[in-house]
C-alpha cells in the first residue's frame, strides 16, 4: 500500500480549501450550452504554490501503485466510450448495462459525453496545462504517444465525463445514488492513479462535470432522450444479473485507495 504521508489529510484540506476558495459559479443558461468560452473551474495551481507542490507529490507517490488492483482499475477506466461508461457503472447499479439492453440510456449517455467533450476542449485550449508525464519517464497506465502528450491536462476530460455521468445515472437510479456517486469519484481518481492527470485536473473535472450535467438536463433538446431512458429503466425494474464479477471485485479492491485524500 502506498504511504501517502506527505499528501495526508492536512495537504488535502489545504488543497481543497484553496481550490474551492477560487471557484465561482459560472453563468447558467437553462436552454442551451454556452457558446462563449466559460471557465467553470479556477485556473490550475500557480507554479511554486502549495497546491502545485501537492499535485507533484501526489503524482510521484501514486507511481508506486503500478501493478496493484487500483492500477488495474485505472487501466480499465481509461476507456471513456459510452458503452464502456455503462459497464463502468453497472456494478454500482447492480445489474449489467449495455447498448443492447439499454439503447435509450446508451443514446442519452452518448449525448452527455458529446456535451462534455465540447466544454472540456474549450477549457483545455484556454488553460493549456501540460500533463504530468511530459518530460519524464515515470510509469503511466496507458501507452505513451504523441497525441496523449499534446492533449492538455486541465480539466480532466475523463473526470468531467465520469462525474457528469454519475450525476445523470444517480438521478435515473435513485436507490443506488451512494454507490453511483462513489464510482464517479473513483473514476476521476483513476486519472491520477494512471499518471495522466494532476490531482487538481480531477477536481476541476468534478466542477465542470457538475455544471455540464445541470445544463444538459435543463436543455429542452434533451427532454425526449431523458424521457425515453426513464421509460426504459421503469420497464426493467426487475432487471438483475449479468455483471462481470471480476470487474466488480477490481472496483471493490481499488476503492480502498483514495489518492486525492492521501488515504493509505
């Protein structure tokens, strides 16, 4: 297990306090996603700041997770395609979700992911923060390539996608809200474990994901998709089984490590 001594509760509290202190609510437009660039999260930590030091320490210490169950989960979470997202939350919901069993839900999640991609691209191109593995040979859980290195870090697109999907799914499966939101947090944390994002990238993804979700479900253009998914889920109230138990076990084991809090 990784000894997160230098990224313990005090460091986490300092980082979270600094992050939240600079976060302000973005202007909301109930009918459409905003066309003008809007930064939903504060800028990334300044060079030489305590939060930047926290980011670097978390990155360095989480490299020791390579080969663990948490590393395996981070590798699995690297696939953010809509069909993979349904699988990612199946264990939390209690039965298998696929594009075949839940075509309406699949369309809804696909539309949400498209909305996330638009906003994340805007913000990444404004901030232009390098990824943590650039300029070093530290292990990461995915293949190193030019595209990954040149895709900016802030905010984390995966964290934004995972958290917005968790909020959406928890609204559709309210009896599993706790499990779904825990999985959404864990999904974002996987990017830190993987080594492809700084911790503050993930916090920014959670903020951005919350805003995108709110705007998405408030847009009348998505009302039909939402209604179709609700009807589909209501018709499957007795659905059960079909879970990949090996995957569920990996998620359970991986949840024992929480890199953003410094939990050992």
